[in-house]
């Protein structure tokens, strides 16, 4: 593969090959680029969240509630599972969203011990607008790839993630 002189990962690999010729630095070609690309993509995604006065975690919570379907509610533990954060981190996110009027916490009718988190009408409007903009942004980002490259990359990443993530329960 031809390396672009401006390719930072290739430059780093060349330096390591010079300094540590005893080590195979080939994995950096993939991992280093994925790491750098993830940082760039995170910045691109976060700009859309900020445009809607949301952080990434707040967007994730609102999206998890919206995906639940009407009446757009989930138990706090279920929300933590759907967003892959600790319950402590979830509490902080919920506090911020409640203060912004985007969610409410309430007891389940007939079970005073059980609580749910639900989108407010304003929260529903915010996540619907934010998600539409998010999808437009993701489309813009993946459109930098050809259809064939996108399909191949999706298949490769899907297989690779299986090594790290448990299958979802049916």
C-alpha cells in the first residue's frame, strides 16, 4: 500500500520501525487510523448535539427513550443498559435533562416503588429534531465512502465487534 507523506500514522510507524525494528508495528496501520478517525467522527457528531443544546450522553438518553415507542418511557436501570453507562452516570444525565424540561421521572401507577423516566412533549420535539439532524450528519460522513467501501467496512466492523460485544438477547 502506498503511504501518503502526510499520513501521521505511517510517519509514526516509520519512526517505530527505525527505533524498534525488533517489533512488528503493522497493527498500528489499522488501530492508529481507527483511533484517529474515531476522534474526528466524535467531534463531527458532537457538533450536532451541541446545536440542540445536548451533550452526547443526553442525546443517548433521549434517543433511548424515543426508541422505546409511545409513551416514550423506560425504567432508569433499563436506560442505563440501553446507553451502556453506570447508574451513577445515568442519574447525572437524568438530573440535567429534567432540569431542562426534557424528561420527567414518575412512579408507575399501582407500584409506588417503581419509577420510570419519560420524555416530555418538549423532549420529544428536541430528540426528533436532533435525530433528524444527526442522521443527515451521519449520511454526510459516510458519503465520503463509495457504496462498495461502505458495505465492506460495515461487514468488517460487524465481524470485529462480535469479538468484544455479547449478542443482544432476543
